[in-house]
C-alpha cells in the first residue's frame, strides 16, 4: 500500500463501566498481569486493554455501548481445565455462559462473563488435547483428523 506502510494488529479494547472492578476481575480471577495502568485505561500482558468512559473517548452516547451483546469473547488457555473450573466455581458472583463443554475436536472449555458482561472463554490448550489423545493410544493420524490440526503439529506434541 503506497504511503500506508505495514499495519499490525496490537490488541483488543473492552469498554468497561468501572475500571477498578474490571481490573480486579482480570488480575485476581484470570491472573492477568498489568503492563500499563493509566487510570481509566489499563493494558494487560495478554494484548488486551480495558477502558472506562469509552463512549466519551469516541464521541458516542453511553446508550450506544451495549452490554451482554454476546458477539465477542476473549480467549484464554489453561493446561488443567478441571482445576480452573473448580477455582472459578468457588468465586461468588461469577455468571457462567456454560460449564465445561467438550467440542467435536476434543477441546473442552468454560465460558463466563466479566463484570461488564463480555464473554470470557477458558479452554484447554490444543497442545494439551493432542497430548491427551496420544497418551490414550490414538494414532498421530487419527489425532490430527479429530483435532483438525496438521500432522506436523501433532508430531511436535509427542
């Protein structure tokens, strides 16, 4: 593109009502590390940010900012989903979209809402899923077919 240079994605920003409440959720519940805390704007190590007063920042009314739109999610991976499920179930006030759910490709996940009703998915890493299948004696080829991951990826998990 002439004069435009290279464009690089740098992260997602979530509009939040109370940055203090949301920051506490991401730090204490999802164990995210803060890189920048600029008061109304907080950036986390995972490449996402939260922003209070987002409507004012972009020049829209507060009613234009939707809650519980259910059309976007942040995705987090863990190696032990069962432990995370137990941990999350013991935190009062969390609203779940669904408990542990297994998909056709073998990955399991939990979905819940953050304080501003954005969907958060916590899922097993696909590397963990592949390793589990291989430990069960499922062949590399069958594992690749089931998970829809390339055979090279499956072999790297051996």
